[in-house]
C-alpha cells in the first residue's frame, strides 16, 4: 500500500484526498479495503453477518501468530 502511494505520487503532487481517489488506477482506497476483506473472507478468516465483521476461530489463531511475529521482528502498528 505504501509503495503504491509513492508510485501514484510520481505523476505529481496531490492532496491526501486526491491521492486516495487516484489509488489503484482510480479505484481508490475503498476498493483496497474491499479487496483485502474479500481475501480474508475467502480464506475463512472473517465472518460478515451484515452488522459486523468478526474473526473466525481460524482468523483468531492467525492474528495471535501474526502479533507474535510482528513483535519478534519489530513491526509496529499498521505494519
């Protein structure tokens, strides 16, 4: 995501809102979120009951493993 933002800025300066709208060939940041959520759903890591997203037991296990890994390699919030 961060690298693509740099690529987008190669075409010239932009406001944050403009950059978000240009992201992924104009599909925008909302598209990115939907794509990521779709992947999590396909991997049976989340459930969407229409009101809220929830981690599945499989997603909870992966989240715990990921948190440990992030701590071990020093990746902070958002990474």
